[in-house]
C-alpha cells in the first residue's frame, strides 16, 4: 500500500481493539458510537479488508486485523514518545562545556543550589580543555579560562584569578621552615603546566626574588592533580585562588604568604547566539554570575561580543 490510511481511523481502530467495544471506545475518545462506526468503515474501505467480525454480543478481530494491530500500537507509541520529548521539555536541559579542574573544585560543590532553585532544568556537564565548536556540537554554553577573545561569540568575564604558594600542614611541620620566600629553596616547587597559568618564575618575580635558586618538582597539567600532590606533601604548589578555597577552609592546605599574583587570564562565560534567547541557559548564566560575586576575589563582570554575531 503506497498511501498511509487515515491516522484518525487507525487511532479509532487501536482504541476499539483495546476495549473490544465500540461503546467503550466512544467513551474514551469523547465521541459518539456512530462516529466510531463511521471511522472504522472508512478505514476498512481504505485498507480493502474487514477489521472486525461483529456478533450479537461481542467483537472479534479478523486475521488481517490481528496482524496489523501490533504495528499500529508500536507506531502510536513512537509518536507519543516523540511528542513527550518536544512538548514542554524543549529547554529543560543544558549542555555545558567546562574545564575539568574548575568543574570539580568550583562548580560541582555549588551546583546543588542551582538544582534546588531550578529543579526543572537538567544540567549536563561536559568537562573539556578544548575549545567548543558551537555550530557542530550540541553545547549551550561554556566556561573558559582565557583572555575573553572568542570570535563570533558572546563572552562575559565572570571572575579573575590569583595565584599564591600553598602546601600541606605536614610539610610545614618539617624541620626546615617556610617563614619567608627565601625558604622556598628548601622544598620542591610543584608547577601547573596547563595553558595560560602563572608559573613560579612569574610569582618569584612579583615577590621580588627572581634569582632565588629554587628546585622544581613535578609538573602537572591538571590543577586538581597538582593540589592533590601538594596535599600529599610532595612539595609547594602555586595554587589558584578559585580552585584551592575548599582546601584552605578545611585546613588540608595552608596559604604560605600574602603575596598574590593576578593572572592575565580570567574565567569567561561563552555562549553562541542561539543561547541568548534560551530560557534555561539564561537562568544558569544569572545564577553563575551571582555565585561568582560571592566567590573569592571577584571583579564586576564585564560582557562583550568578541565579534559581531552572524
């Protein structure tokens, strides 16, 4: 059969088959019994065969109807499934690309507050250090650590970053103290080797000791792993303020000096044009701004378009 029969007729056929009663089918569909009979007759004419054998007190499916019924039910089940996905749930989830270290140490501990305020929005975190191709990937917004230059995208500075030396309490208790910057020569310096981060050379220059003969320990490209190494007493790390706050509050790491070096990189909210009118994305962006205002060392956010949106 080239042409698909009437969907209304197939719907009536499925309901009648479920109840095996024209009367009950009419009650479910809020139509008259005559309307049910007319739709079934029209469908039988389109199909070219009978669907029901009518006796005095009972209906029976014909052999052809028995073979057709499972496919009709499966078809309507798929239609309902598709409608459930698009009706009233178009913008109830968010795909967010975010740096793994920032997600683990800053965002995830706070994310429960967003879920309480917006239980209807499902957040899907996609940790990644790579740039997002918003045209090819199903990403609604991203949080990036950089200069804010993201061509063709909306970018908004969320939070500045600062670095300072941290170490474990156990390392502090060793015989050689850490009372001054010069004492750093007695301990290995752990270095975050990720892109755009501040180095020990930068911090020592800022601290007025650029020629200090320090020895470097392991280099780690993930800030979370770097802090774990510092907690294990493997050396002194140059901690990023936004990522080390929880360890400082818990006492698993200690801030050594009050000399803080501002990074040239900041955290930015980055969105494509389609997310600017995306209700869930805007709710998350508003919440993110408020959380950043309450966080460590925050400037007033600045927003910009790196280039005109196409």
